[in-house]
C-alpha cells in the first residue's frame, strides 16, 4: 500500500515514508531562516537529528539545536529553551521527537514573545486571551513516536515543579504551522515505548468517543483511530520494522489528538497528576487506569458502546469492549494495576484532588470530583472491576 498523503486537517500534514527530506522546504514555507530544533537528549544523540540539521544547513538555513527536554517537560526546560532561542537569534521552532519534545517546542515558540509567565496561559480560566498572538513563533512539528498526537494540538502539557503538577498551556494559535509525519522515523522505537505510545493514542480516541456533547466529526475520527490502534499495535510489537503498522499508528496518533478537541475525561485527569508526582510514562499510565475509568463511567457511556463494538468487529456492547480491552492490554504488556505499575497509594488523596481540578475532568461523561477520583484510584490499585 502507498502510505503517502497530504492532509490539511487540522493543520497541513505531509505524511509518508521519506518525507523528512521535505523539512527544509517546510521551514521556508513558514518563513523560517534560523530555526531552533528542539528535541530530547536521547534523540539528539541519534543519526536522524544530525541528518536533519545537516539537511537544513545544506539548504541555507542557520539551524540551532536545543535538547534540554525531560520526559515530562518542565517550566525550567521551557525557560532554558527560550534562552537558547533568543541567544541564537532564531525565528521559528522545529519540534522534533515524542510528545515531550513537541510540547516543549510549542511552548518555547509560544512563550519567547510573551510578557507573562508560562502559568498565566493555562487552559482553565481563559488565560490564553492575555497572550500576544502576533509574537508567537512558527512551529514545524516532526513526531518520532506514535502516541500523543501533539503535532496537531493547540496545547502543551508542562510540569510546574514547584507544585509537582502538570498544567495544560493553551492557545488556539499554538497549532504547528506544518507537520512532517514520516513513519520511518518511528521504526527504531523500542517495544515498551511503542506500546505506551500506542495506548496513549488509543486513550485519546476512546475518551473522545465517550466524551459528552455533539461533535460527529470527532466521533468519526475517534472510531477509526481506535480501530487503527487495535489492528496495528500488535503488528508493530511483533515486527518493529512493519512500516505499514508504524504508518497506521502514526496516523492514529494525529487522529486521536484531533478527535479530543471534543474532550477527554477521567483517564487523563488521573494520568496527569500521577505522572507529575511519580514521573512515569503518560501513555502507559493512561492504559493502566483505562478499564477502571470505563467501569466508573459505564452508566453514562453504555449506550454508545454497541456502536464502538460493532465498528471494531466485537460483540456484547460494553462487556464485549471491556473483555477485549483487558485481553488487549495484557497482549501489549500493560500492567494490570497501579501497584503492578510501581505506583503506591502514598499520594492517593493528593492525586484525587489534583485529578478533580484537572481541566480534562470537566468533559468526563460523569461528574468527577475528588471523591470519585479516589474511588477509581482505589479500584485501580486493587484491580477491582
């Protein structure tokens, strides 16, 4: 199959094997002549980053490199990136890597021209309206994992270390101006990261499907995003060089992040504080708490599940989905409980309070306060469904 395409929803996407060669042209199209490539230390040591920088410089672009990005990026990472951006006289950002690098890169491009602090522009409370949109730098996004879909997102999730909390920084114009989605860049992703990233993409589409509200565009994208992960993730784990499976997962990642414009829910509301306090992988955390959140939400979502089950070729409505999900999680190596994942209950009440305050809790299908969050956490530690 020809895994090539040019898409313009929600932003221009150049999708297909080998399309990383179009990176210099993408930068020029957005007006960059001195891009700052933002990535993480692990990727910075790999040949793909050296090749990207070389191609940019051979095309006459004065590219710089910033790789001070943690797996859960922090406000300090963003500040360091802004300093590098200004010191190099850069005029745009290439956000290159997994969700951490993409989020940090977008935040750097956003904040380098603002007068407020990063935390002034949280998703909650409409803080983004204070921002100077004209001062934002353009971003070209290059995802190297198939999970977060941050390449098509208008937000960045950043850890405020002083309070050990993950905050969603938002602006409608934070969306990258162009995406280079080359599945060949994901071929070297280890099985554990492939599984965690794939389950992150799955969680995005699943929560978007379950979120209340009328948004048939997002519902349709979410259905296909779930199906693509169901089909492709086991294949990618069985054969990491299966380019078709890698392409399907990369598409599913962008689709999930597009679909969750409709909303997310308690899976992410719990995963954000757990990740902030325990510094664990976001996608795998989503996967661990997923069935316990579904069980909690059952009264509100049971009527939608037969359509999802039918689309996935499953029978039994909600129960059929749950039985399949538990088997699928085991197949791809997701721990059964939070305890199995190495997360104890020492911060239980704090996590519950933080989850209730998380902006993603507002679109959960059922009201999700601190008491409800603690109920789901207790179930996830005990393995009670």
